C-alpha cells in the first residue's frame, strides 16, 4: 500500500509540475501486471490454505519458497530471458546453501536448537 501511495503521489506531482497528462503514461506502462497478478493470486491462495491449517501442517516438514523468486523470474522474462528449472536450481541452490548453512550453524551455537 505504501508503494502504491508513493506511486500515486509521484504521478500527481509530475502531472502538476509538467502540466501534461502524457507524462503519467510511461511509468504506468512499465508496471509488470503479470507478476503482480501472479503474486496477488499466490497471496490469495496462501491466505486460503493458511486459514484451513495447511500451512501449519506443511511447515513441520518442507521448506517454503519466497515471492522474490517469482518477482525476479518475472523481471527476467519481461526483459526477454527464459529461465528453465535446471538453470534456476544450478544458480539458486549454491546461494541458498551459502545462506542457510551459516544461519543454521549460528542458530545451533547461539540457541542450542
């Protein structure tokens, strides 16, 4: 909501400053509505299954992904790149391990979990 509000304030400010309605269109054309739609649907679905207790049951065994991955892949696709699962895993797994292993060691030493 904050980002949308800042966008609206910026558009109105630019429109008042330039006194031309055409300056509003280029920023609106740059919005990636496909990724926003995917994330909206994802959050809607997650909210539904969370209220049914599925998330709590799944949280005891599988890792849960991040919406940043969806956003990153959406940006790449918008710029003409294709992302295959093999490429995503080849690049993502080492970074994931580089983040998770030190965090696990830290939690293990500090909290004894």
